[in-house]
C-alpha cells in the first residue's frame, strides 16, 4: 500500500473556520477588506470569485454575486450576465494557473440539491484525469495536494497576468 504524507493538512484541520457561526459568509467576507484572508481571488462589478474553504479539489472556486439572493431568477439581468462572465473568467483563470483536464461547473439550489448556504453561488471545480480516488468512500476523507494559501497565491498571480493581457487587447 502506498502512503500519502500531506503534512500540511494538520494545520488545515486544526485551523479555526471563518466565519464559524456566520449565517451570511458571502456578505461578510467581501466586507473584510482583506482579500487574502477572505480567499477572494477576483472581484468584478457585481460578483466575485472566492476559494472554497472546503474544496472538492485544489482551486475549487465559488462565483458569488455581491447582492444576497437565494435563486437565479432573483438576480437582475445585469447581475446574471456579470455572474456568468465571472464564472467564465474563473474557468480561464484555473486553466491558466492549474492546467486541469476538465471542470465541473454548477449550482446547488435548495437544500434538497445540496445547497447549504442561502446566498446563491456557483461552483467551478477543476478536475484532472485520475484525481478521484477511494478516500472519500472508504475513509470519508478528501486528500488535497495543495494548501489553500498556496492556491490563492498562484491564482492571484494569474489574475494579474490575465487582467494585464485584457488591458493590452482593449488598447
């Protein structure tokens, strides 16, 4: 049997979860004023991208509208357009930074669909061939090969690069 040694995981397991008892984390986190602490990697006019604190895979992003709504029809047309562009940017960002082989992109709307937070948000999960293993099934454990801080750092550098390219194209 092969042994995995993700020693950094203990710090992740023992770290306090923010916001531990918050019922409105997607409203509170952007207001912190510290995108690194909040794990926000990108802000648009009406939405933002944040690393999932409980990721399925490294780079698992959430696309969140700034205005708190619980379902897609509650968004204005401008908010829907902005949120979708933010999702597309998130996919481009993850492609440039992490080079995944594919993606899972979607929404869990309502508790029956797995939604646990009332504030609407979309998931952008990078996937690699062979990334799925039996740890979740056999040990109710997920293994992540990269720490959240390292992922945030990598994505932030790539955001700056992508925005610089975009500015050059519009000139």
